């Protein structure tokens, strides 16, 4: 490895784009004969037939045809689900680095990314703290010194030789009083370049890509540039948006968008490219929703259900009364279930607002009518918790439900028995994960399909589950706080009910927003909480060290915690790239109290209920959307003990702190979501993506809210003007949308 960018080794930074369960559900959609709606990205690869380029390169060209991409490199790309040129070009940058000119040490600015040309002073110091290798070195020039720390990179000792000159680029922090002998600044894990190498980069915008172990950012960028150069003809990218549409909405051409998103000359070009690509991504989504609206408008149930005394008896026996909001929403659900047209309703409610009991009442009503109902949860842990809750309610109140649990981790024998009970009608309430929609699962008389934490499931999965029954009612539940202006557009195929009232007596979570200088106090607080018998979450924005300077990652952070906390404290690690069985085991261990602290990415946003957890600590809180931080906060405060949420901001500028302070002043998710939308505004190229919320490939419903609403309005206009889909102006769009419908927007989290 060369010294240039020796630290920027580009580790894994992104979650897999599609789970096995999602792929199986996608396949189920294909077999059903209905339009596929579980799709991913803005589909370049599906334009292959209409975008051939003769003997040159086309979207279907295999990666190995690109100069510099051999079989080994292609195998690394395959880990990111990239196998051809089309998939490579739709692997959009996660952000950009402006490679600022190098400064002297005296020109370093705390809390900012700086590039510093400096010489190594003395030999690096290497020490091992348990399993973590820590390398420390001083560098400087005539204007001062600064200290650099690297974690887990022992080979650097041979690269950073005394007197050698490098450009160090990383997040700068103050490091005590200035003096000739004491370092004035410090950096952790900066990228290291040869001076001549950095000279060629200075003043440019460099794309940053999601990576995997062994695949460098430089390799991806080089392959993308080669692919773009291989497509020399402008007509290779067949434009499918009419000129009138592009002019009206201020959109650049598709060809320019692809070039500028990967190789912008500045933020203006990147913003224009992003707007075009987000617009077409949203447009494909909304055109698909128009199809769903038409289908749902005529969907009739097999048999109308009737109100039953069982639900009133359960409500009368519960140790609490429904809130006014719960009672109102239950009446809406009950009324829907008694109609000839199949229900298609979304129940939105803040964390702890009591949505689950409403789903149970609906399932009970189906069972009492002699029908079956099913409830699909995003994780096995959550599915098991629902199964246990329904089982306990059956025992306590003599309910006419026969619950059954179906999950992917069950043995073949257990699955066969479960399938038999579902098919025979012996079980009338079936709870599970994606296993509920497998091809082998049949139901005797399914009347209701419920999905919990619905933003983790796609429209296709929702449909596949509903297709298991004839004219099946659909109820989807979400704790995701989405502003009403966006919810009306996003959930255009659903009736929306909002549970906007929390049960009385809930103890409010205590919040605090602090800078990283408070970290030692936070660690001390964690020790006290664990000593008192409680548990804690520590959330980091990344899985491993790599792409963005100054951000914490779960791999190194867990090692740091083990180094500073007592050995008796049991620390676990959880992230989305783990195998499902491993994730379930970690979550089960934490839920059972076998772990004291869980260091995790936002994968714990849903799917785990641990009443004993009292602390939620979020590192680099400014890197998350407020709605997502509120979702994370909902993981604590589920027991009787006082709970706390600590947001650590590595960037303490006025705007960042103002935004995070909203979490200090309100526990109302819908208020927070609306304030987040106001503060951030539309079109913020470098804004914080609400990852995991509505997982479009490049668009974000918050920072691109204006684009989202515009695309929704256009889809409605097209549907009204051309219901027969025959207008010649839109034929290229329909051709593209047909391919996009099958393979373009990621509906898994819509």
C-alpha cells in the first residue's frame, strides 16, 4: 500500500441493499402476476434494451469490461450488489469532500476538517489496549505541533517515519494550551497523502461512496469515470421526461445528471444532478401508487365482518382505559372491518401511544367472526414479544384466539407444523416475520393482515401478505413521525389514522444535548446506571471506521468503551450487516439482561423492547434526522425507572445545537418532525439523511420535500390527463416507469 491515502482504506460503510426475505417477497410479487412494487434505485440497468451503444459500453456491460476491474475487484463490487455498468452508475455518492488547500499548523481550525502539510516529529508510539492497537504520533511545522491518533492500524509505524512529510486531512480538535512544546491541536484517524498526490486533488470535489472491506473509494471513483467515458454518445441515455416537464420543474437531462452526480465541478452541479435523480425516483414511486389506488378502489372483501362482544369484554377487563385517541382510531378500524370494501388503513402513533392494543382488538374481531388474522413484525424479537403478549391476554381474559408464531429461524419440522395449523385454520392469529409471506404458507380464511413498524416493510410485501387472503383487510402501523403534509402524499393509497395522545402517567424521558467534551461525564453516568442494575444503548452512525472523518463507528467505539469502563460491564455490538441469526441472538441477550451496554447502529430503531434499559446515548447526534433521533429515544422509557437520552454533538455550531435543542424541549414526535422540516428546508445537498426512514436510493423526504411534493403532483396530473396511458408525450416515461416499477424504487421501507 502506498503512503497516499493510506488511512482512507475504505472499509464497509453501507448496509446490504436487500435482505434475502425482501428478495423472496420480490419473487413472490413476480409470481402473483400483479405489478411489482418492491424495487430499488433509479433503474439504469433496466434501460438496457433502449440504450444500446453499439460496440461500446452499455448499461448491461459486465464490470470486468472496465479497464482496471478484474475478477477479484468485481467480486468486491458484487458484495455491494453491483455486477454491471448500470448498477455501478446508480451507486450514487454518499457525499463529497472539498479538498481544501493545505494549511500551516497555525491555520488549523477546531471542529472543522483541515488538510495540514507537516513533518513527522519523532517515532510513533504504539500501544495495545486489550485487543485495540493505538498508534500516536506528533507532526508539525515552524508554526506549531499537533498530535495524531490512529486506532487499529499498526502498520503505520513503518509509514510515518521521523522527518517524513505528509498531508494529513481529518477532523481537527483543540488539544490544550498553545506553546512551543505542547501540541495545540489533535486529529484522530486522518487520511494521509503524499504532498505531490494531494497537490493534484486540492481545490476539487471528490465523491465519497459506500464501500465494503477491500474496496477503496479510489477504485470505485476510477471505475465510475471509466464507465462514463465509455458511454461517449449523448443519445446513450434515452431521455424519458418530456421537455415541458423538465422546463417546468427546472430539471437537467438524465445524461447530465449521471455525469454531474459522480463528477461535479462544484456543489451547484451536484445539487442539480441530485434534484433530477431524486425527482425521477419519487416520480416512479408515485406512478406506482397511482396503480395501487386504482386496485384498492375496487377491492371487495370475501365476507363482511360484524362487531363482536369479545372486543368490548377485553376493553372492560384491561387494567387501563383507552385514551380518547385510541378509542377514536379503534372505532375507525372497527367501522372499516364491517364494510364491503377492504380496509387499507395506516395507524400512525408516537412511541408508547398504544397502537399494539388496537391491532390486537382487530385480530380478535376477526377471530370472533370465524376468520384468521396475521401480524407481521420486522424482527424475530418483536414477533416473539407480540406472540407472548397475545398468549398472555388469551390466558388472562379467555379470548377466542389461537396464536401461532412463524419465524425464519424455526426448524423445518416446526415450520411444517406451523404451516399445517395455518392452512387448517387451527391457528386463527398468526404472528411472525417475513416468514408469513413465504410461498409455502397458506391460510384457511385470512381476513386481516397487520404489519407492525410498517416503514420496515414495503408495499410489495404488504400486498403479498394481503394476497394470502381473498379481499383481505390491511392495517399498517408506524411510530415514524412524518409531517402531515408529507404523509398525505406518501401514503396516498392508505387512509391515515393518528394516535396523537399518550397514556396518562408515563414518566417523561430526561434529555440533554452536549458536546464531546462531556464524554467522560457520560461514561461515568453509564457506570452508575449499570451499577444500579440498568442497561444502556450507545448509538454510532457507522459500522466501521472509514468514510467520514470525525464520526464514531460501532467497531472501534465498543473497543474504546471496553478500555475505559470496568471489565465487569458486559458490552455487545449490533449492526445491520450481521446475519439475521446473529442479530437476533444479540438482541435476545440484551433483552434478557445478559448484556449491560449495547453499541449499535440505528438497526435498533425498531424491533426491541427492553423495559430495563434506561439510557440512550447517541454519538454524532447531528448526523441523524430529528425524527430518527426521536425514534431512537423511544427505545428507553419503557419501564418504571426514570430514563435518560443523551445526544453528543461533535459539531457544536449554533445551527446544529439549535436543531438538537428541539429534542430537549419536546417529546412529541409529530411536533419534532414538523420542526425538523422547517429548520432544514428543502434541497439541502449536504443535509442529514433520515436513513432507515423512507429508504429511497438518493431522495430524502425531508431535505427533498419540495421535490417529493412536485413529483407527487405531476404523477396525479399525468393520471388525470392520460388514464389510458396512450399520450405520445408520456410514452417514453411509461416505458421507463414500467422498468422502474419492476426494478427501481426501494419500497421496502415505504
